[in-house]
C-alpha cells in the first residue's frame, strides 16, 4: 500500500456540544489518497489504523467496495459507520481503523480516500 499524506489546518470554532468544557478539538487533518490493493470475493482487510488525541471528524470513501469505520472501545472494535462513504463528526479521541470489504463475487481492486483529525 502506498499513500500520499497531506495536512490541512481547520478552525476549531463552531457549535460545541459542551462549550463549558472548552474541549480540545482537532486542529489538523490528514488526507490520505492511494490506500489501495486487491481483495478476493467476499474478503475484507484493514487499510489503515490510527490513534488520535483529539475529538474530530472522519471522512472516507471508496470507488468500489464498502468502507467500514471502527473505533476501539474496551478492547473490542465497534462499528462507527459503513457504506460507499462514511462521514462522521464529533468522534472522540481514541484508536480507529478503516476496513474495506468486497461484497462482489469476483476479486476487485480498491482505492480508498481517508481524512481524519490528529493532535
């Protein structure tokens, strides 16, 4: 797998669910293009795993296949979202992974894009 990485600064202003806490919000976001490979029919694979120290958004999409975003909770992976694209905001700091699943009956080449907050 190869990936081009870019960092984007983003303002932390906006609607805060708990403004009194003055929580740290991710100020920078990665942009990964080129997470790619080949999957057998009915197979799934982890294309990226990361840990972030700040709450923020995760945005991902696949040209083909299904992307599955998961968060590590108490030693178990919990699904956050799945689909051709997954865009979620307000995700807590923690460890995440992105999997891609081939729902087809033949092998497929996949290419995934991913953007997530980092501290």
